[in-house]
């Protein structure tokens, strides 16, 4: 891609659509059974998207890789909440959530997006985070080190800043626990005196390109591990926490609902099966208790 100081929204949109295609191909190869079904949709107010879903694959019980490019008038609720100036918006991006069969393969989420109000006001946002049902500290270090390596290429403060942002963002306040082991989260990355919008785009692309090598490594390492009914019971309970966060706190879910987004695509992130048990307390000294103790903000994995 030609290195321009200000990438066009068409360049950015084309990159995201190609990213969706490449990630889907790589995940099909890793799953070996599941094939993504493609669902193209249109938004009445402007734009649309492509939802691609695997259900009941060999590794993945449910996985979605969504692309969208929507535009139109900013809903009043969003203009008030975010204090947007202007009347029109354009937004495009890719959002991914994967729920595996095996409790030792983690849930993963990634979102990379571009938002434009006018030709002078635009920014990137997104991030990638991991939600293990059972936290493996070696895998947590691998995940965070992979992200830190990317961040350090662009700014020495990126990783620490974006990791804290993820810890704070992916926090289930009513449970007083993090959704998983975090990752990085960023928003409103605009052009400024230090970075052009193209610099921001390069960073977002590198984060996006890290998804496949990170997750296929974790799949290969864990997909054949034996598990028990207790492991599945715990997996369903942890999925319940995932649902709670997405429906109560997730900004992307709220944005989609406020902008009359397609409900099937918005709720793609939810697992197919989930459980809530009243006042579940893990056994003392168990792997489940260890995981709960590690669902805290501020753990320095690397």
C-alpha cells in the first residue's frame, strides 16, 4: 500500500474487508472442519456489512468474523454521549470473537475500527484481548509479549498505556473481576504532532495481523487436551461472565444497538451455550480458584 500521510476511507475499508477474508481462511485451516457461512446485510440508514460465522466446527463451537462499513446521520443519543460535533459519520472495521469447544482453548476477541466525522476529524480504535477459561501463566506471557513487541515498535509507552486501558475496560464491575487476562485496548487514535493518521493506520494493521499467529498457536497447543465434565461446567460459567460484560458494558454492542445495527451481527459475540449457577464457589486449591485469583487488574505478565 502506498504510504500516504492521510489514508482514504476507501483504502481503510478495503484493508478491513481483505483482513476479514484472510482471517477466515486461516481459521478454517486451523479448525479443519468448520466453514464460515457468509451473510451479507444492508443498513437502511446507509452502508452494511458481511457477517461470517462458524458453528459446530472441530475446534470452534461458534466463531464470528464481522466486517462492516456504515454511514449516515449520527443518532442523537450518540452525539450527546460522545459529544460529537457534526451531523454525519462513517465507520468501518472488523470484529472477531471465537468460542472453542475445548475449555483449555481460550476465548479471543479482536476489534479494529475507523471512525470519521468529517475530512478533518477521524480516528482509529480497537484492541485484542484473551479470555482463558483456565489461565495458563506461560500462555498469558506469550500473549502479552506478542502485543508488547508490536507496541514497542511504535512508542515506548504504547503497551503500558493500552494494557492499562484494557484492564480498566474489560472489567466486570458488579463481579469485581476482569473478563480475562486483558491485552491492549485503544481508542481515538488521531493524527497529532507526533503521529500522522497513516502512522496510526500502520499500528492498527500490525495489531490486526497478529491475530492469526497468536490464536492458531494457542489452538494447536490446546485443542487436543483431554477435559472432564467439571472443566466443561466451569467453561459454561466463565462464558456467563463473558455474556454479562458484553450486554452490560461493551461499547461496541451499545454503538450497534444505538445506530440500528444488525442484531444478529451485534450479538454474534455471545456463545451458543452458557450457564449461571447460584453462588458458585470453586473448591479450595483448585484450578478454578487459581483462575479467579488471576482475574485482577494490573498483573504484569511481561
